[in-house]
């Protein structure tokens, strides 16, 4: 045995030297399981061609995702989507599970300023790298919040949380805020869209000290939702069942539209030339923007979906029945369904690493689930004292923001995961949650 070890006889022919490259790929993959994904991608894969070949293999990462603690099984529509990167997905799943380990450790900052319910929210990073949040309210104003100032200290004259306050930005309740993608030619400029009960969808140019209206389009009735498709184009929906394609560079320029729904259109998402919409008529429709006169695919249920989220070949629908339906975005076939609550899901969002829902049991709470075909509950927040309206979560910034009926904007940042609760009731609840 001793001679075998010296000569490398365990892994090769007698006399051949033994090293890590002598190990079969299956054993190397087992060793790699002990190394964090980010280190594998950023360091180990650069070591040599042999390691790079193993770590470039999508099958390795899909197997690693599936063998993780939550046994995540990704849908074939996600795996087959162009640009699918399982090593990145694995890293985001691990990051979200760590991020949402416990609710009571979250650092919460409550921002005051609006005088009515906050329904529109969007987190973004400026070209300078600073983080901001835009909020739109039923008080008809738009505010911009400086995240750095929020985290630094109390709101004051010398440390203003709200750096911009645009009064009367609309003449009706503001329902939705969406960021426009920047152009390659002008990555220094930032713009966003807002839609309101006043029937207008507006485009705004924003700096760190001001916002300026660029264009406004009247969609004929209360504007429910808006989603940008490019720096100069967007899709909007209305209470009068319209879905419109807009050129946002100039006022009132409708490029195309359809009225295939039979009720108010609540949800919108896009994928390339395809537009997904959900309405009170209990249907979800897929329309090609190149021919908006007819529906490509449609699905109907005995309940309606008021929130849509698109990610990597999947359309996620939060429904009035309390279910979350995950559809194949190519043909709207049902891939998966799970129950968030027994009451309507107000909002749903899918990031690369998790599902997020805002729903009601007795009171409203925020929930995080593992991704894939069989989601597991990762976290359920405490019930909110005031009714939440909408949320936005930016997985890169690791910040959650919730707009509420008490006129506040609440920011949640990751706290100390090893913190010990001082409230005995919280400590008991956490103990039993971990125990079981």
C-alpha cells in the first residue's frame, strides 16, 4: 500500500504521479460542492482548462441546484431560454436564501412625506452608482428617496431622505412607476414612466435633484399599468380594457393597440415582441405586437390575475383565489401552482433566486419562496399593522420597499443574521419555527 501511494498507484498506472487532475470528473464535482458558487466561477474556473470545462457544463450546475437544500427543480422552459446561466441562478438562490433567513433581523426604515396611500414604487441605481427609490401616491405626488441618506441617520434638514418632491405630478391617483432602460449611446441619462387615474401615462427625465416631464399620452380612461419595452417605447393598459403600445418620445403617440379583453386590464409584462396581459375577465392573453388584432394564446380560470411577473421563459401570475400560477411563457401552459394564502395575492414578483408575494391571511404579509416547479416557503413576514399596497424588491441592491395605506414608504435592508430577539414572543416563535 505504501509503495502504491508513493508511486501514485491509486489513480493511475504504477509509476505515474498522482495529483488532483488524476481524479475522475465526478469526484472533482463532489469536491466543488464544498466551495461557494461565486468562488468557483470567479476563481476556480480560471485555474486551468480542466476545471473550466467542468464548471462550464450546465448539467453540473442544474444538478447542483437540484441537490441543494430546497431541491429546486427548474422548468424546461427556463432551462431552454436563450441566455440561461445556471451558475448565476445557483448563486442567486443561495444569496436570496441567506438574505431572507429571518424577518425580525431586517433593518426597517419608515419614511414619511406622502399624505395618501403609496401605490407606485421603483428602486434604481443612478449612473453615479447611488441608490434611489421613486414613489407615486394617491396624493398625486411623486417623491424620490435617497437610500444612502435613509440608512445614514434620521430624516432632518441636513439629511433629507426625500430629495425630490413633485407635487401634482398627475391630476389623479398614481398607480404604477417603471424605470426606462438606458441607451448605449447615453447611459448617463435616467428616465421613468408613471401612470394614473387621470388617464395619462407620462415619461419623466430624472437627475439627482429634479424630475422633468418629457411626454404624456392619454389612453382614454384610468391608466392601470405601464411596462417599458425600450428607452423610447412602452406598453400601457387602461380600465376600459385597452392595451396600447406607445412611443414615449412624443406626446399622444399610440403605435398600436388592442381591446381583446372584456374588462379592466390589471397586469402587463413583455418578452421581445410579445405582450402578456391579465384582466378582470379572468383571462391571461399573449399578443404579438406586430399583429395586435388577434390573440396568439389565451388561458382562462374561474378567478382573475391582478399581478404578473416575467422571468426567463416563465410568466408568474398572482391570482384572486390566493394561488400563484406559473405559466410557460411560450404557450401559457401551466407549469406549477402553489398557494400563497386563502385570499387574493395583491402582487407577485419572480427574481432569478426566488418568488415573492404580497398577500392576505388575516392581515397582509410578505412571503419568499424558493424558485422552480415545487416552491418551498423560505420566509413569511410578520403581519403588517397597516395595509400594504405595493412592493418593489431589487435583488442586486438587496433592498425591499413597501408602500402602505398609512402613507408611509418602508425600506427593509438585511440586518445581522445572528441577532437575538429581545421580545420573548418573537423568540418563542423563532424557536418553534427552527425546531419544526
